[in-house]
């Protein structure tokens, strides 16, 4: 069996990111996020968050190497086998793999993020660490609580992707990226755009720990994009906060 045949039968490919080059395409889905403190750490959840966007966010946060572990109950080929078949850079370690963080975007192009867990670990990792981490995952104990060297964990649950981190700033950076991406999709552009400042995103998430952005509450003006943001706990009432992106100056403002 050739490597290509093996991939076709053993690895579940992620759906490629859809190019959204028109305002209509950018209005297809709402954006919902939550941020909460759990045991001294933070848990950030974003829906939707596609594999490639999540991998790119991870590449900006994590250390130089990422431990990739198979999810419990996963029937996908292990990360170690994916490396062997695809020729991606990295080192097999039991049924996990140590992958250069700079290569995570390439990794998720061939591996379904729903089937793996990304772990940022300070210091060296050996087989005993992998076996311990697998046990923690299987028992749903929480890697950050179980191992002080673990700095961040990223995994997908249904259509949401969840980032667990020790620093709130990690979640704010991810939310800033998501808001920028939402604006780009709505405007139908892939041109580079400044991210909303972290303090603006912090104010939005600090109101109740949850927010929702709906295309129906987003309007494009002649020189700005007006994004309505719902920050009430139940997320059911109309948007009560406005975030403006000035298309002339490239600046963000909140009201």
C-alpha cells in the first residue's frame, strides 16, 4: 500500500477552510465565545473556529514544540503514524508525536483536530509523560491541573474549539484574531487587517464572560464596519455593544 493509499484509508482529513470572498459568504454564521476561570486557569471556547484558524492561533501562543496526542476513544491513526506516512517534521513518541509548533498548520491540514489534543509542555517530554497525559485525558482530570509543566491545551468539542491556558492574555489574543477574521469575512477581503486591541476584547469578555456576534447585527457603512456584540449572560437579547472598524484608518473602536 502506498503512503497515499494509507492516508486515504487511515486518516480523517479536515474539511479545508472555505474561501469566503464576498460579504454574503461572511454572513453565513454567527460567532459565539466564552471565557471562564477554572482553578486558577482560563478556559476559552469559540464557535465556530475552524482547524486551520485554530492552528494558526496556537502557533502564535505555544512554545517551539507541541505534543500531539490522540483523543480518547479515537479511531483515527495516531499522530505518530500520521508523521510517518506524511513525512511531516516531528518525532514519534509512543502513540503521540512531538511536532514543531511552526508546522501545526500543515499538521491539521491532514489530521482532523476533533481526533487529537494539542499540548504545550515546558521542557523535555518522554514516553512516560505521554502515557501519563493519556491517562489524565481518559479520566477527564485536566492536563493543566495534573501537570505544572503544561502551559496550554487545545482541542475540539463538537463545532467549538476549546483553549485551556494559564494566562488570560492567551484567550484575549485568540478572541482578537477571531474578531478580525469575522470582519474580514464580512467585508469579503483577505487583505491584512489590524487586530482589535486586547483591552477592547477584554472589556467585551469581562461583561459576563460570554459574547455573541450575529451577521444580522453587523452593518457596513461607507467608511466603517459596525459590529453589534451581545454580552448579556443569556445571549438572547439584541446586541447592546457596538464595535467599529474604520475601513479608512484601520482602527478599532468600541462604544
